[in-house]
């Protein structure tokens, strides 16, 4: 039995690979594999613990829990790397040549990888973009931030398509964070009505449409639903429904805009307000005896003889003017 133990210990010390002063023995290999296995188990445990904590936590603590989980995983990876090097008995001074080659490799081909990793750490600690935010890139790409990795950030679109965006793109380009600090944003829903429509009736219909949508927030101080007349088109009056939706609705802009457009169409139809088609007016004056200078003069004479009637326009609600006087102007 003693001889078997001695033979086993000798076998563990028998070099499998020898390069200069470095020798790889079965004992070192077993210790290194054990360190790797334990590290993988720790990383799996941290990931599961982070998922459970995110499921139980509220919206405000989700970003903090995610960042803590990512940092813990990075620390485990760094510790595992140091443990494997120590278990194998690698002389770090002997790796100077390898480190120099690695530096050249980083300068030539791995600089983007290193840059994205550093930018990923900045995203984790900066707080400008957090897991759960709905962001829109400069090229129009929009989605929910579901993960910030060492190389890329995962955006999930409203069609549940996961898009991997390099971390350098998020920090290096223009980006809109629609849910920063978990605060809802005001949106503008454009629509048109025919010329001659009663503005007050249009406003009433639009407000009814806004409040008919379930995710419209109730009026609260300066945060209230408004209707603006924004311009005069070729064949229509241009309006905007200015509304404050819920935070969940802001994360689904396509569905949100479609819901408001549907409600607007229902309300305008109910109030008998026409949504116009593109049109042109053709004036045929010669058919009615008003062609030429004589006809124009006669028409002008009748206009002068007609009694002058003073028309006082009805008082209407101008939400756009009231918005200019908001107390929380930036």
C-alpha cells in the first residue's frame, strides 16, 4: 500500500511538458483544472443570484444589482486567471517576451476588443445607460437595454430581436435615453383636419381620444394633455396632440403612436370632423359674368356698398401659448 502511494506521488510529479525552467506536472494540471471548475461554478452561482435578485427587486434597484453582479463575475475571472497561473507555477518574468508580443497584437488587431471592454466598464459605472433603459441610436435603432457585456451591449427591440451594439458605438455616438431616471417623456402625435373645422371641437375630440387610451397619465400640474395648432397645410389644418404617456408605453413607441392614432380617428369621426384628402381649388369666374376688369370693378363696387359687420371671434383655448409660460422651462 505504501509502495502504491509512493508510485502515485511520483507519477503526479512526473513532468508532462517541459519548456526551459517551466515543467507541467499532473499535479499542477489537476490543481489548475480544479481552480477553473470552481470559478465556473462561482460565475454560474453569481449569474443565478443576479437573475433572482433582479426578478424580486423594483425598477429603481435593478441597475445597481446588475452592476454588482457584473463586477463580481469580472473579479472571479481575474482571480481564476491568477490562481491558474500560480497553480501551474508559471514564472511571470519569463512571460515578458509573450507580453511584448501581446502588446503588438493589441496594437494591431485587438485594440477594438480592449476599447469595447474599457467602454463597457465605463457604461457600468457611469450610470448614463442602465439595464432597463429604452434607448435610440443616431441611426434610428431603438430597443431596451437587457445586458451590458464586456464587448457589446444587447438591445432588445419591440419585435423581440436582440441586437448587439459595440460599447464604443454607444459612448462614441449620439444616443437618446427615453427613460433616463425612470421618468416619462412628453410625445407629440400629429394629425390634420379640414379647413373650416371648429378648433374647439377638434380640441375636445383630441382630448377625448387621449384620455380614452389607458396608458395616458392623468393631468398633474404642468404635465397635462394639450392640443396645439401647429400650421396651415395646403389642404388641412395641422394639429398635434401633446400627451404624457406612462413609462411602459414610452418603451414601445410604435404601439404607443398607433394606439393614439386609432383613438384620434375614432374621436374625430364621432364628432363629425373631417380628415381631408389632398385637394386643389379651381375658380371659374368667366362662367358667372365676372371676367375681365369690368367684372372685377363691379364686384368691388358691390363689396364697398355692402354693410360692414364687425365679427368678434369666439374665445378659444390655446394650449401652445399656455405651454410657453410653463414654470419648469429648462
